[in-house]
C-alpha cells in the first residue's frame, strides 16, 4: 500500500531576510571594506541576499576587537560567563523555528532535519558548555586552566549553525573570544546568531563574524594575533591550514573528511539496519563528513539487505526543503552537484552498477536522487573518495577480519558503524576499527557530551564533551 502525502510546507514568513548583510564586528553590524557576493537558495536558485566579503583589513579589525574583549571576558568568573551562554541557549530555543526555516532556505536541508536535529542540538551545546564554564578546574587540565586568547574559527556549509555551536560554545565557556567565518554559501544563520548575541547582551567583541570565501578564511587562520585555529571542512583545505600555521605557536583542531564504513553482519536486525543505512548516507543529502558512504554487508545476507534497502529508498521523498514530508532536500551548490555527478559517472565508467529509485526532481535548483552502487571494489574511486552527496557504495565481506580490513582501507578515519546482535562482536570491531567514532546499531547520532574527531586524514583534536574543552584551554603557567 502506497501512502500519498499532500504538501505540508513550513511558512517562510517567519524569517525576515534582509537585502544585504554587513560584518559583525565589536558587537555591531558594519559595512565591509571589500566587495560582496550573493547567497542563493539551492532549491530554487533564487538570490537571497548580498553578503559583505571581508577583506584582510576587516579581519584585522575583527581580531583587534576580539583581543580587546578578551581582557574582560577571560577575567570574568566562569559563573558570569555561564549566564551569557545559558541566555544564548534559551534565545536559540525561543527562536528555533526562525533558525530552522532560515537554515533550510540557505542550505537546502529538509526542515524536519533543521527543526528536529540541528537547532535542538545547537541549543544543547550552549547549555552543555554553559554548565562547564564554572567547573573548568575539574576538566582534567590542572587546577586553574587558562583560556588561549583569540580563536579563529572557520566552519563548513553542511551544518552551518551546528558547527558554529560546536566551536563557539566551548570557546566562550573557557574564556576565549572568537572571530568566526561561516561558509560563503550558508552565511545567514551565523548572521542571525550575531543578532542573538546582541539580544543576549554579550559584551562587544566577544563574538565577531566575518563573511567571505577562501581568502577571508585564510586571513583569519593566518592572522598573527590569533591564538587558536578551529576548522571543519575538506582535507585539502585542512592540510593548507596546517601548512600555514606550521612553525607558529597556534593551537589547532582540524575536523576533516571521511569515508565511513557501515558494517552489517548477518545476525543484525535487517529492518533496523536498513533504517540505519538510509539515515547514515541520505541524512542531510549525504553532506556529512561522517556519513556511512561505504556499506559493508556480510555476503550471506547481501541480497536480502539490498532488496529491502531499494524498497525503502523508493519511499524517500525528494523535494522542497521546507515541506515537512521531505526526506532529501537540495544539494547545497552547483559546484557540489557537479562534483557528485562527476564521481558518480566515474563509478559507472569503472564498472560499478548504478541504481536509483524513480523520482521526479524539481526543474530548478540543485538536485541529485538517492543512489547506490553495487559491484564496487576497493579500487573504485567512489569507494575511496569522499563524494559528499547521497551516493552509497556497496561492498560485501565474508568474515569479521575481512570487514575490518576493508573498513580500515581508507586514508580517512572519522567514523564507522557496526550492526550485529552480539555485544562481544561490537566491542571487538570497535577495538579494531581505526575511526574516531564507532556507532553500534545506530548511526549519525550526536550529543554535546560526546567527543568527536578522527584519525589519519580526517584531522586531529576533538570537539564536544570534556575533551572539547582541552582545545581551548592551557594549564596555568603553560
């Protein structure tokens, strides 16, 4: 029996998108000294706003403002800093619907994900680190850990507001001040967060937001008065940042790419595993660094898993991100869509078998259907490179040892998933998999109390949890 869904769009009228936006420096919105660029709705290609592109001089003003604010913010008691973070968290909750709609319009992700996942987890991060602000002496970093100074933070376009929270909340809780650069395709929720900082009466200069593209991000991370660099994005840019700050005394955390293995054993509950496979790769259109983009399924159940997976994929609804029934929204940009198409075409040319359910894609905007490739080998580029889209490569294995070997056969080491009913097998696999996060009988679950980060070319350092505090603190006297 097929269910028909009537459109159920969220109202766009709750957000007020201005024609143009400046930079947020020293507590105020100001015009930038550089040029401007457009941010577009990837679902319609409609221009949403003109955004100021911060020049080197703008970044310098932002860093100077953050340095001035650091003197007062770092000396403020943890209890007082916590009040600001709690206030920000509560305002985020109060303006949750507005933030969710704006995120979906600017990013293309389904409203049910921005509404039910992103924004609640954003608020949770501010609540969580607000709780730490007056307890830093118990973080395991000595009796009186000290903030680093000014943090330069560069965040990606796949989770614009969530990545902001991952970086801003612990930095502020520890007494640092921030210069943050959002991605050029998704600046709007960061700029709305700047309004929230004003609403929370956050002291001027504690948070500064500079918009722009790669040159602006480069100016942030290479500024000589930035003490700490935090970056989430591609491995190629992460390597460039590492080279740029080599030889300096800047601390850095880099959260980079991934090619996670989602491993399904023959004793796994198949229906539950299929839901985990779908959530692992098609959540947020596959624009997830820890996406389960390689399915490793035990050979004895491969046919059954694939049959059920295809049936489930046939029920996924692709379309308007603001429709509450939509499962898969728009690809974030034309550039990313072309990257997904290129790697998918290469996968087919290299001999893998491509399959996607029949679905009508909108005539305008950037779209790609949920797609799987079977007959994939370790040599195929779609099994080795990060596609960063709704594309799943399926491989099989016979033994746990073979599954471990294939899962670890990647330059990345960010995440992995294991599906089995045996607890002992879960523990064994988790100990063998070279991944920063291993989910068991679930996938893509995030909690502010859990550290997140990778090995190898997936970067270094941890964000989240008590471990995330270490990235923004130094022991007294260090």
